[in-house]
């Protein structure tokens, strides 16, 4: 069968092993060609090709449901569910999403961008099924990296307490999340992977006893206990633990052997109650370069398939914010042994891998466990350390109670560094850093800042390290800086709550925050072409806001615009309007930011264009709002 002709996963049912292996080859070819051309997640999907085919070959997807965790390992799923012919549009504007989306396809039963959610969602569906008297199957596919998240363990604990609730959990064990997994659970799974496979003997054991004279079908309590003891000897250590938690355990199974996978899934489907199938896979399977560098090829920019190397950029770009953050933090940590960088399984993404390489004793990776990361940092702060929790804006949401309860209420000096703040592009709604200004600004004792460029990021890193009067957060965007000169050392901190004037004018006050400061300067330039002079302020801090600077300027100029790369509700613009109202300065304010809507996957510039956040669009909006008499001179 040609994969391009497959429009429904149930079409796999009539295929033999040779045909299924051919489908697997086609999936890998399409996967590699697409990611090489446009970029995206590479290793995760390549590793689950056979797993996906075998699971879907044993299910009726008109009725049964499969929940994926996380969504970027579900590229084969997308190709098997009618999206092969659109797969080349992956992660592009108006194209196929890089994660699962319920609104995209009827087989995307649950959206998945963050990790550790699949078992909870699947159990919820299974319980709903049982209460409504239905009998379809529910399966959750979770990676061993996602299994380090507390939510997954909570779900396993709950499911194991429900012996009559039929649920299949497929553990995709490839020893990796993005970087190699950390922690006791990962180490325990690795022991199983390295030991010889042991066949699960429970069913055969009972059959053998039935043929022994005097026993037959009758089992005494003592013999039941003997059977259970024998079963424990036959199950690998991890299986014994899983069974003690209330699951039936199968594995570890070769995740690239279709026959073995299908036979195991068929057997698992017949079991009552919760079942866990432990599947050992290779991340990047089928592309030797990715198999050898599983961290580097977790995700890739467009690259040459033959060499595996990224295509060179047409022009040199400034260093990325993450790289500047990593370099500066490492330099600071070399002179301050109290500094400890903390990541939640995102060492490469946050840049903390540089700190790990240079100062391993001042680096901690907790796995996919943001809640634990925050409270761990709180505990370290209690004892005089300077914990720097480097976590993506979207992932820090997962630890909100810990920020409130364990950090802010106790006024502990934890430094939160929020990478990927604002519009992040192709990863879509689950990864946009839209909400951190709003969800942190309302918390007592919290200080919040954002650099206008990579040089100011260096100064703010010093500011955060030196701030000991409570928690402090710094947000910064994904991608390259603006290209300003950087210092190698000798950085100084900034005064808390103080902004700066970058340009003076009498007609309009432009207040920029973080990544929107340079666009504010561009807006001022455009307005200047129409005879309008604007004052531009780099706010630096949203909390505390520099009211001593902003309020008199607003009162004198009489027209205000705020610019931020985040949600408008509760954001920087809200902070400014609240402050003006509190000081009885009632002037018109135009707020630029993200309205109450989700930002879909696209290039950041495309998203900003759709939202009216390009400098030319904002200038035109301001001309219409405040200077309508000059509209006739607006260009584009």
C-alpha cells in the first residue's frame, strides 16, 4: 500500500508484515524529507514508527482512542490518520500543527504540547466510557522522559487503584527526553534495558499447574501465593514494581519488531484492568546520524539529509538570547559558588548545558518536573544559595502553585529566567510564552523585568543574582538578539524598578517592554516622517513600574501607547493604565499586545503581522487613533 492512499488507520488491518514494514519505510522517508526541508522535531517520531503501526493495527480507530504524550512523537500518527499529503506543511502557517490538536483531526483525541499528561487524560476517558456503559479501548503512549513528571506518577497511582477500569499504557522507553533522562526512574528503567529479556510467565504458569495431578482447576490460597511468587521471579524488576502498583506488565518489548509488538498489544487488549506495555525503542531510528546524536537531532532546523548538517545562513546573525544567558551566567557562577542553575529537562534549550559542562557541581537537572524544580530552588534559597531556575515561560505555568505558595509567600530570593517569552513560532499555542507577565505580576513580593536587548540581559542577570529581597523574574524571547555589542565581564546590575528614556518627543509617549522596545523606536521613526515626535521609554520593569518616570510624562504629553509581546489582559499595558488611573492621570492609552486569542503556529513575523504588531501596522494604528488628520500621508 502507498501511504498516500491511506486515509484511515483501520486500513492497516488487512496488511501483512511485509506490507506493514513497507508502510514504516514510507513514514520514515516522508518524516526525514519534511524535517530536512522545513525543520521540526526529528528523533522522537522516527523512534515510534513501528510502535504506532502495531498499535493501530490492533485497534479499531473508529471507536478506540489513543492519547499521545507528548505530541511531537506523534508524526507517524499524523501520517496514518489522513494527513500524509499535507505533511509537508508541518509547523507552517495554516499547515499541519507540530503537536496534537483536537480541532485539526478527529483522531487527535487529546491535545498534547506539554509532557506527562497522557495517562491522566486517558484514564479520564476510560472512566467516562465505563460510566456511560460503552466498551471502546483507551491507550496512552508516554515516553520515559515524560514519566519523570509528577502528574504521570499521580495518574499511575490512581489507575492502579481501579482494577476494573480497562486502560492500556504504552511506555516508549528510549532513555531520552530531549537530553538524556535523569533520576531514579530513568536509572531503574535502564537496568531493565540492559538485562536479558525475561518472558512473562503468569498465564503459562497457571496452565501448567492445571495439568498436575490433584490440582486441576482448583487452587488453594497457598498455591495462589506460590503462583504469584513464581510470577515475580519471571518479571523484571521494573515489572514487579508496576504490578505492585496495580498494573499488568508486559515487557520490555523490542519497539522495532512489528510481529512482537502486535502480538503483545493483542494480548494486552484482552487483559482486564490497567495494563502497561514497556517498549524499548531507539530515538532517531532509521537515520544513523540521528541515532548517534540523539540530543542534537531531537529537533532540527532545515538540514542536508546526506550530511546531517544544517544549511548555512545567508547572513551572520547575532548570538541568541539563550546563548548570551548561558555564557553570562557561567561567567558569574565561576566567581560565585552559591549560584546554581536549575533546569527541568531543558538543558540545551535554556543553554544551561554550558553551565553543566563548565561547572557541573553548580548545575541541577530535575527531569520533566517543573513543580519540583521551583520548590527545590526555594529550599536552596532558604539556605543562602542563589538558585537560578531557567524554565521556558510556557512550562513555568506548570509550577504556578509552587511559585505562589513556596516562593512568593515566603519571600524567598529565587531567580526565575523565562526563556521563550512571547511569540515563539512553529510550536504553536502550547508553547507561546503569552501569559507570564500577567500570571506573575499579580503575586506579592515578585519583581519582574525584561531586557530590551542581549546586552541589557547581561545586566539583568547581575540584577537578579544580587536581588535578595524576594523572588525576581526575567523574561526574554526566543532567537537571536538585536546585535548590540556585548561585554565579556564587568557587568553591573540595574536599579530595581527604574526605566530609561531612549528618545524625546512632545506628541506621543511610547512605552516599550522587553522585546518590543526596539519596535517602539521604529514606530517613533515612522511617526517622525509624518511630523509627529514621540518619547520612547524602555520600561525595563513591569513590577515595580517606574511611575516616577512614566506618570509625569503621560500627564505632560497626554497620549500614551504601550507595546508588549504578551497577553493584553493583565499584562504590561494593564499595569500602565492601572498606574495612571491610581494617580488620576486620565489620558487616552492604546495598548499593543496579544488579544484574548490563541496564537497558532507560524513564523513569528507572520503571527505579528496577523496581530497588527509590526512597526508599520502599529504606526498606522496610532495615526488613526490619535492623529487622524494626517492619515492621508500614511504609507502601507
